[in-house]
């Protein structure tokens, strides 16, 4: 399996397509497979780099200590490993925290920045919610755990298709690269410890902030204010979208991202 080793961790990655490089970074409790609904469309025009964050997917050891800064350093180590002098970064939720940290600390490497359903820090309510997810992860049925997660990240309309909901729960519970309780708790603590607010004004990359008008975790008004704190940022709201924009609205996500990345 392709991996780049940094600080005792083997960071798994995949590369799809050809063109200008774009790295996709997923959020809490997700890995590179999160982006599958969008990868083919992006890989038609870009070299798409998919990475499993510390504590997720095929990156090992799963229980390695982590932080937003450590995961950002992993992404930049991967860029160097692939000999990418400049790379655009797309991050969702926790992944958005990771890539904004990359942009602040590695300005010469980051080309353009797409921040999806994220912010400079998580709210106290979100941090408490994520901590409860971590506590429940080893204690309840895994299918029930994922179903509860989906209530927060998808729109009410998604649940009108019961067959699709059940299929996604089954897919999640049968996924061969399951996160461990320790790994999830480590990611939750990494989010709680991160506050990128002081660094936002130093971000030089052209930035697109995408928010769903029905996002329960990073509300659209907070996302608009977040965008105003970044010097070269454009804000766009995806009408009728919840937190998981790339998964529930992949076509609109791609349509928003491609023009911004210059295609």
C-alpha cells in the first residue's frame, strides 16, 4: 500500500487522474473513501491526492497520538513525497481545520484552498457532542452509532429514502478499515484543542468557503463570518445542504469547486 512515513506513522494515500494537483482531506471519523462520490469528476481534470488522516482508514498505527498540526504536517510531508511544489487543498469539517493550518504555516506550498462545512474552531456545543460520540463508540451497537451520526450530517430529506439510509448504515458498519475507539477519541481531542483564529489573517491562498444552509454543526451564518476573517476568501452557501455537502450533494460540490480551482 502506498504510504509516506512521518514521525513513526505510515500515512496512507492514493493518487487518481492527471492535471494540477489537488489534495482532499476528510473530517472526523472519515477517511479518503469519504470523497468517492466526487473523485471521478475531479480526477477528469486534476491529479487528485487522497489521504487517510492519522487515526483513520489505512494509516497506521491507528492509535498514534495526533493533533490538527500533526495531520497538517502529514499532508505537507505527502506533498513533498510526491514532489508537488504547489498543491491546492480541499478540506471538509476537521479536514478544513487541517488544510487551513497547512495554508497558514506552509504558504509557499498551498496554491488554492477550499474549506467545506468548517471553521477556525469548533463550538463548545460541537466539542461536547463529538466527545459524546467518542464515549458511545465502544458502548453501543455500531449501526446505531452511525445512524445517530447521520442525523447530524445529512438533511431531513435524506431520511425520506429509508432504503438509502439503511444501505449507508450497512456500508459504514461493514467497512473493512474501521476506526478504533482510541483513534476516534484522539481526533476528537485534536479538534477541541485547535483554534486557528489567530492565523486566519496570515492565509495568503485564494480561498473558497462552502457552507450548507442546513448545516447543524457549522451554521451558515458562522461560516460567512469565518470567510470574512480570511483575506482572499469567497463565501458560497449551498442551498438545502447539511454538513456532508460532498456526499449528499456531490454534483453541486464539484460544480462549485471546479471553477474556483481554475477549470
